[in-house]
C-alpha cells in the first residue's frame, strides 16, 4: 500500500535530476488533489486539511480558472511512496 510522505516541506516540484544508473528509480509518484468551488469554500477546506496535518496552505497553487467550467480551482501535488 502507498503512503504519503510526511508534510515537512512543500511538495510542488518533482525530484530534481535523473538518478545515477547504479541507484534504483525514484520510488515516489505525484498525486494531485484539486479543489473546485468558491474562494471562501476552498479556503475553509484548505484550513481544515492543514489542521489535520494533510498540507500546508502555501503548498496549494494560487487560484486559477478551470478552462472547462470557469470556476476557481486550486491544486496540490503530494508525493507518495510506492
């Protein structure tokens, strides 16, 4: 079963560089979490997720408009171990 890497930093960038050929491939993979809704609603969910230790508020993207629906969205990338 996969597990989330502890939220001790912002997980918004993929691992840097290619691993040397003598080392195994990176055992992590990105999982993206999206919030779609009003700015107030998204802020409440982000605050709740922060209060339970899921993610730092600054780890979420800035609000953007979903090109399909026109609604505001925010995205978080979490890295999990396989």
